[in-house]
């Protein structure tokens, strides 16, 4: 108990929580945009890998850090456009398309790394985003990308619930027939939401290589994309609760790392590794039973059909 209180009282712990949560915030918001429009995007894991690689490679080649972030967002948008063409344009299975994009994006990223650095054993490094340095506890030790992620939450919430375009996105995710009756293009709205959400997934990957770390290495995304998909359900498809879910998972993850370091070897380290996932699954089970999901989620729509 004393060790736990010492961990919680240390500002460095909360700095780590916010840093771990940042890619989850970007990714969860991206998934939320897609699913609010009625499309499941399981390509997030591969899109994050592609964003991490391309953003880092652009900076390694001499581009400014924000250009690297933009490149990652652009690559994510391209994969989102492919997913939209398959699921909205051709009305194919959203599960199969998403998993295929994950495999494609991951394989292309690894191939691109091997081609770019055929004889390198240690990943080359770049100069990442520097901490803000503000005289504000916890937040001042973060980078600009974390601040950007936090600002996106109220911005997307306002956009979804206070603008006509946000209403259109929610309508095509709930009742595309009614949206079509109001003159809204279901295909265009869904495509736009998927592309925008996928761009955020690419930025989530770029955070790992341009802020959290300074290099790209295989398996660095490490399942964060799948966590984002689960966090959207936990959040009941609401941006504010998505932020809470990301912070909750990051809290458990940061806690298990410090418990391993402070542990006296009584418990196997695997138990600490399981902690954030077990507790997150428990929270998901308790919340998801009452979650109100978009009614047209995962349902293909063809214009004129009833």
C-alpha cells in the first residue's frame, strides 16, 4: 500500500499516464468518427503502423515534425479512402475489409522500412517533439501533440452535436434512409467520416515515433488499435467518455509498469502486464451492457433500398 501511494503521489506517474493515453485518444476519436457514421474500421491497427512509419520517415528525410504528422494523417486518409470504397462503395464486409487493410498497411510499412534501411540493425533516430515546458504540473511536461489530442475532444464533441455536418454524420449512422430522405448523401458523408477518422488514426501512430519515442521499430503499436476499438464501446460513442476511457487504460498501464519496478518479485511480472487489460475488460463489460450503439453500424447501405 505504501508503494502504491508513493507511485500515485509522484507527478512523473501522471505525466506518464497522459503520455500513454495520447495515441489512444487520437485512435479512439478516429474509430468513433467512423462508427458514428455507421462503419466499423478494423484497419486502425495497420493504419497506426503506417502513420508511425511514414511520419517518422518523412522527418528522417528532413521534413519538419509537423509535416511528418501531416504525412501520417495523409497516409491514414488514403487507407481510409480505400476502406470507404470497399465498404461504402462496394458494400463489402466491414470486418474483412478492415482486417485486410490492417494486414496490407502493416506489411507495406515493414517492407518500406526494410527497403529504406536494408543494412541497419539499430533503428535510426530523429529529434522528436520537445516538451512544452509550461509552468503547469503534468501538462507542461507533455508535447504539443498531447495538447492537440486533448483539444480535439471538445472540438469533435461540439462538431458532432452542434453543427449540421455532425448531425448528418450521426443521422447516416442511425437511419441512413431518413438521411437520404432529407437530401443527405449517405455515401459521401460516410466516406468523409471514414477518411477523417483514419487520418486521426495515422496521427496516433505518428505520436509514437515523433513524440513518445524517436525511432520506428516493428510491433511498436502493440495492439493499441484494438484497444481503441474497445474504448469506443466503453465510451458509448461519446468523445468525452472516450477521453475518460483512454485515461483509465493509460492509468492501469502506467501503474503496472511501476509496480513491476517497485515489486519485490513475489508476483510474476506477467500478472502486472495483465492488469490494464483485465481491468479494462471488466470496465467494458460493466458499461457496454447499457451502451446505445449507432443503429446502422456495420449495415451496408445502397441508395434507394428500404
